[in-house]
């Protein structure tokens, strides 16, 4: 059975040439009401997926971006494509697979009621239904179909989630790393998910290490790196992985250590009240990569990452809704003392001593 493609121009969007391309899985999200999952009478709908989330952040920051993926020929797939296209993402290289479904996950949210199976207030848990999905069939052929987009981009981003989906998806990410760069940057976020590697656990560390060494920009969570490589200290990780020019180690919630060549810089996270943690890592990556493409200095790369992550942590939904770019630029340029005293609130960040 032949495959068809959906194009963003079908909903009236004319896309500029993509500066960034993200490659990877997208999922439809069903968001339960707070409380035990079995008691939720309705579910809200959302769009997610690590690379899709990063694409949504990049476009908000003024970076023309395309998303390469596969979705099922179903309502969830059409919804995903529409959501990304409405955010300004070029979806012309998304393949519609007539034989496999779009991946879905259910977000369970706690209400703190103390009832059996309820989570704590503000806590959440994800239940994934992605086995045999359209995205799990990603392969090098999808890169060939997106050749023009990738060749014209300044940066391509993907994550360890995508390469974990299947052997054919690993073949895609390996082909992406082997593709002639021609000045193009390859960005990789470790995003280690043990459940996705359950049948390939023995090779996960080797594959992921090769992906780190073959990339130009790498994001690592210290906890993820400890689980995969037995290392969590930023300096030890840099010694183990000297190849990427940009190596960014997220030290839990306290700070981020960024290596840019031989330069080492640590920037603390902003003070904030967490609403939900989902999507914060993707928002950080999107903010950092946008600032990189906009030729901002090293410290501002990390600050843009923190600011976008803060928007995700204080909001709802997987894709961060960002403040205006002009506000982000002004906040990223403050002094070290002002940064340390800043308290981030939804769609604003103000000094701690300013009432709101």
C-alpha cells in the first residue's frame, strides 16, 4: 500500500526555509482530570513528543523549523500535524503511514485526595501506548524524503527517545550522524527512557555514547547519564565525552553546566513554583538551540534554556508557552546578581522583591 504525505500548506501556512529540523516521534496526549485515572470522566487532548516540543519552542523564538516524523492515517495523526503546523512548524516531511497507528500517551494527574491509586497533588504519571506505532517505523528512507529540508538547515535535532523506538529508527539516527554536515550542526538530547530499551538494554549505552560523540551539541541530564554511563558529575562527563563542542549537563533542578569547547560555565536555575515538570527538558533544549542559531554569547545560551524551561515548569501542556522574545532577551542580559535574585512567574519573570 502506498504512503501519502500531509503538507502544512494544506491549512494555508506558507513556510520560510527551515533553519532547524527536528527528527522524531510525536504523540497525541489524553490528559485526565486530577484524581485516580479510573475516575476521570473526560480527557483533554494535547500534542507531544520530544522533538515536536523542541520544534514548537524554536518557532516561538523566531527560528523557522521543520519536523520530520511519521504518523498514522488517523484522527490523532491529523491532529498532531495540524497542531504543529498551526504553531508555524513546517510539516511537509511528515509521512502518513496507512498501516500503523499514531502513538498515544495518557497523562494521569494527582489530586492528593488520599484515595487508592491517587497521586500527590501536582504529581503526574504517563502511560504510553506506542508499540507498533507509525513513528516506530522511522528509517533512513525518511531522511531521504526530507533531504531538501535537511540540506538547507543550519541545525538538526533529535533525541535518544527516537533512536530507542526500534532498530530501524536507530538506523535513521546513525544515518543522520553519518550524513555530510556541510557546516550543519547536529544536536542530540540523551532523553534516556529505560522502558524503550527493554529488548536492547545490552546495546543502549554503546549506541547512546556513539550518538553523543557524533553530535555537535549534546544535552545530558545528570540522572540519565548516571543510569546509562555510571557518571553524573559534569566534569567527569566532559572528560568522557570531549567530542561535542557544546556539552550541556543539567544538574537536576539546581543548575546547568555548559561546556563550549574548553570553556566551562555554570548557570543556576531560576526560582519558581513548579506546576508540572513535563516538557521542561525539551523547552531548555529549544531555548538553547534558538539562542545558538541567533549567535548569542555562551551565558545567554544557558539562560535562554533556563527561561524556556521555566515557562514549561510554570505552565501546563507539553509545549512551553513562552513570553515574548523581547522580554526573554532582556532577562537573558541581566547581571549575575539580578539573575540570582529573579523569580519566574508565568509569562513574566520579576525580581524577588517586587510584589505581584
